C-alpha cells in the first residue's frame, strides 16, 4: 500500500513486547512506541492502539506489595469462581493506562480507554455505538487505547469469546475501516519453519492467500501473553477478509511504525483478499461463531462464488459444532477452506435433517419452514 493512501491504522502491542519478556512493564519500550505513535499522529494519521499488558502490570503491582508468592497467598481472599487473572487485570489496567497517559501527555496528545467484549460487538446496536465512538475520538485527534475487558469476561481468559488481543485488533480494524493493521510482537514475522529449531528457516515477506500457507507457526508466546503466531495468522485472515492489509513485525525493530507507514517492507505483509466491505458485512465477520461451520459441495461453492446465489440445503455436506438459527457461521468448501460466512435460517438440528434435500422438501421434513435458503445471499459475505 502506498504511504500517502494511509489514513487510519490500528497497532497491536503484545505483552512480551511491553514487558520485554520480564515481569513488569518496560517503560523504555513503551516510550519508544508512544513516540512513534505521536509522530504518526502529527503526520495526520488516525491511530488506534490495542495494548496488552494489564495482567502483567497487575501481577507486578501485587508482587511488589505482597511478595512473589502472592498468587498463592492472595487467591484465598477472592471468590474461587473468579479466575485470578481477572483480579490481576483489574489491578493492572489503570496502571497501564496511567503510563500511557503520562507518555502521550508529554506531547499534548489525549488518549481514551475502551474495554470491549465480544458481547459488545455481537449486538448490532452495540457494534454501531462502539464504531461511532471510536471514529469520533479519532476525528478529534484522540488516540483510543483498547483492550479486552478481562474483568467482566471470564470466558475470554479461558480462550472462549474474543480470547486474545490479536483477534481484538482485527475486530477493531473492521470496526473503524482501518487502512492498515500492524501486529507488533517479539518475532520478525512469519517463517517457513520455526527459526529456533530449523537453521534454514526463512522469513516469508508476503502472503497473498492464507489458505495456501504452508508455513509453520513460530514465536509462540511465553507465560506472560496469550497470543502467538497462530492467533496472528487468524487475525490476519479476519482483517484481510474485510479489505484491510496486515503486517506482522518485531516491535523492537528501529522505528518500525514510521518505516512501515512510509512504505518500507518489514516483517510479513498479508494482502487484503477483498475490497473494503460495507458496515453490515464487517459486523457479520466480527460476530462469526469460531467453532462451528457448514461444509458444502463443489457445485454449491461455485454457485455462491460465481453466481451470487444463496446457500440451499441440497449443497450442504456436513455441519460442525452446535449453533442456532440467526447465528453467523463460516461456510467451508470440500477441501475445508473457509469461503464465506453467513447468517443461518435454521439451527444445526434442522440443517442435519434437511441437508442434501431439495428446498421444496423443507416444510414436509421439518414441519416448519423459514425459507428455502439455509443462508440467503443478502446475509452472506464471500471471503
């Protein structure tokens, strides 16, 4: 992408970067990151930051007060049903924001905090309210700093719901129609194999089709973070599906954000796989249920891709997972590659009874009917 076409970017910084692999926030790194963001801001770019680090900041604060063994000592003070990471996040989030506010205020740049859960985004009205708020902040020259709301979303901490800030950053990029998403981590990008194991592993500088990617995910997270290369690839898939290019790069690369936004190729570039989508399609991608799917035959896949058709029960081969009518689920081709997402008109039990049948048999088979399409073309997004 040409640098002069950039208008709005999202930057994600992971825990391992923000702590430099240690047990507390690295203020030197945070200062360098903020200085780059301020320079982008001064160039006229609108910048949103998705920042990890709250749990690490909370852990260090409690270590300082109670000693390194606090997780053993302190858990007895809290309800056992509440994961201790939520306690750490509650303690650390304000400390993380205080450091950011101090750093940005040195250059008279205002910041705003936004804590999100998937429930906020899944609700259509909530999605639009969040979008309007973020876009308004950006237009006023305020830098939004976003994180998962770990304090109220316990399932997030266990891998359900949003689950990690790589995914959150892709959702934010979709929300605000970002022109670029930069995932900063502690590895240079995506390699052909794990460079820590294979000496001949080489950096992949460009990915045009994630589905044909034959690389091995490397640079997995340590105990401080919850991300890793796999989550970054999935975040890249989500963002590029909405028309936003993605870069995975090392956060300690000198002036990495300034160089990337000036057009320099650093790390691994993921090309967008579609033109920017309209708001409703972006919302559908954002609330897609991650652990379910419908797999369809070649004829049905071709009809969706080339004929702008709806998905009919005759073309469905199998279902995966449990879902209800009205959910947004992925649609896979015969090879198992994701080709679309859509809002289903029937729940999984109904679909398993009618898949492979002609549409005129739906009513007599089920005893009810919500239309001849399992997914109507107006409720479907091709990837």
